[in-house]
């Protein structure tokens, strides 16, 4: 039973990671000003994070503020923030190298 719970947790984690990665990548792909990741961050990040915040808070409220929902959607929110941060740091390292 514990093995199935671990497999289920890993599956859900992989799915949410892939969806977040895809949604952030789409911001860069569809940006009209794709000269720099920092420019895309300045333009798209506020709208992205506001939308993600509203979606997470709505989902938490729909689950009647269950502890597991709060933990999961907090994890989704923090993962998205770390992905944006990673993308910006990766670009700064590439600027230093080249």
C-alpha cells in the first residue's frame, strides 16, 4: 500500500512539474519580445503569477481548505517560482560564459 502511495505521489509530481514547465516555456515561445529572458520575465511574470495565485486559491477553496490541498497547491506555487528563478539564472550564466 505504501508503495502505491509513493508511485502515485511521484506520478502526480511529474505531471504537475511537466505542466508548469510547459506553461512557463510557452511564455517564452509566444513572447513578441524574445530578445532576452529578463524582458519576458518583466512583461509576463506578473500576469502569470497573478493567474496562478487565483487558480491555486480557488482550488484550495473548492477543496474546503483541506490540509492536503493547501500543501499541494503551495508546492505548485513554489515550484513555479523556482522555475522562473532557474530560467533567469541560467540566462545570466550564459551571458557570463559567452
